[in-house]
């Protein structure tokens, strides 16, 4: 049965949502922590930078393979059950990375692929489970609370992890991520039972999800804009920002300040998006997404470092002004029995393909120069959301 959700109540007093929030936060923390912890292993010379790249690439492959599969499974079966098995797989295989550390990169890579699969399977299932656990009028605040937890983790966790590294070794920290995954598997509440259509072949059911996504022009346009911004602006700045910080400003402080500013901006954006809606919520969301264009623009122009940091604050605010209404609209507009499949398309194309953008940006910079690449990225970041806003249903994401 559906947990009791009081439409006018406070989310933090809702036990079902609190369990969902804790589980999603645990999975997000475990996802973020692994690359950071393995970075300590490189510093300790327990593994090489090349081995780190192989392990993280294997995790990305596992993620990309699992996301569409999980989308279908989470629409066939209980979303809570998919979260349980996905978190359990990630939790039980994470310690194998510690076992292979300094011994076998193959063992680490295989284990990382399984962890990535668990991570990828959780994403669409959590998205669909939110729609089951939280009443519609509370979902905007619920999605803001979800993303707020991620941002707080990103801001606070590096320092905490560094302090823990002084007390315990890297294998123990890896095992700690396994504990987080097991918490993510066991804590979330059950949702309502969505009765799926007659079961068909896997590929046919996935195609049904694609058709459902295409039935919403605002979703197709918004996803195209989000994918373009992440693949260009996000990827380019990830590569160029360290170089600009070093060569233009002569210090790594600009790099650290800019990344912190992005997270702080995202915290503010999540709070604003959770408390305030707008009549033209789709246009507001796309305008927020376009704010990322200021980042490559300030990296391109010879401006004071304060403008670069300010651009990252604006980008952080903007991405959450997009994310919160985007997730909320998807949960509201998409056919409930296909929500996980549509959400899997979202994660697959936007965040799943981000490593492809990172892989292509460096050769593009070598071939055309950083200035040309940054200029193109800035144009894409401004133009893609503007083009998406021209779709009639994009005004309100309806």
C-alpha cells in the first residue's frame, strides 16, 4: 500500500519521504566518494593514474549499460525492489575493489563495472519511486530536498573524507562506500503498485518508453538542451578551468574557488526552486540552464578572477533552477507506468554521455585552440536552451 502522504504536511515529518531521502542521499554519497577515495590510492601509490582511469571508465560502462535495462525493469516490477537489488549489487561488489587494490586492475575494473551498474539502475528507480511516495503538490519541494542533499555532500564530503584518510586506510574507505550502498538498498520505503501493461520483449518495452518521451515535445527539447550544455560547456570547463587558473591567474586558488562557488550556487538554486514556482516554469528552467554559458565566456575573456567565480555561482544556481522543475514535470506529465523508462533516457543521454564530451574536448582544444572551443561552447550553452524554449509546450513543461 502507498505510504501515508499528507498533502498539506511537512515533508521532513513524513516518514516515507524521509526514508526515501536518506536512501537517495546514501547512494549519491557512495557514487561521489569512490573516485575521490581512489584518488587517495593514487597518492599513496597503491594504484597508478592509468589504473584509476581504467577503473572509472569501467564504472561508467556499467552505468551506461544498466540505466536503460533498469528503466524497463523498474516499470515491470516494484521500483522499491529494483532499488534494493541495485544497491545490493553495488554494496556487495564494492569491497572487491579494495581486494584488487594493488593486486589486480582486472578485479577492480570488473567490480567497478558492477558498482556502476548498481548506480545506473538506482537512478530511474529512485526517480519513479519519488512520484509514488510523494503527493504531487509536494514533489517540487521533494526534488529540491533530494538535490540539496547532493550539493551539501559535494561541499562537505571532501574535507571529511580527507580527515578520515588520516585515520583509516584506503581499503577501509572503499568498504565504507559499500555500507552506504547497502543503506541505500535497505532504507527506502515501498511505493504504490503501478500496474504495467502486458509484458513484451525487452527491446519493445524500451521503445515504448522512447515513444512516451516523444509524446512530450517539451521533454525532447529540454533533454536535447541539457545534453548539449553538459557535453559542451560542462566538459570544456572541466578541462580548461585548471589551465586558466594556472596560466592566467598563476594560482590554483581560482580553480578551488570556482568549484566551491558552483556548489554554493547550486545550494542556493535548490532552495529557491524548492520554495518558489513560476507561471512559465519551463522558460524559467531553460533560462537557468543557459546560465552555464557564462562559464566558458568568462574563461575565454581576459577578465578578473571574480567574474569567473561569479559565473560559476550563476551556473550553479541555474542548473538547480532547471533540475527541480524538470524532475517535477517529468513525474507529473509522463505516464506513471513508463516513468522509469523515460527517466532512464534522461540519465542516459544527459549525464551518461558526459564522459564522451570530456573525451572529445581535449583533442578539439589541441586541434582548434582553447579560445575557439570555449567560444563554440558558450554559443551552444546559450543557444540550445533558447531553441528548446521555442517549442510551444516548453513554456510550462506541460
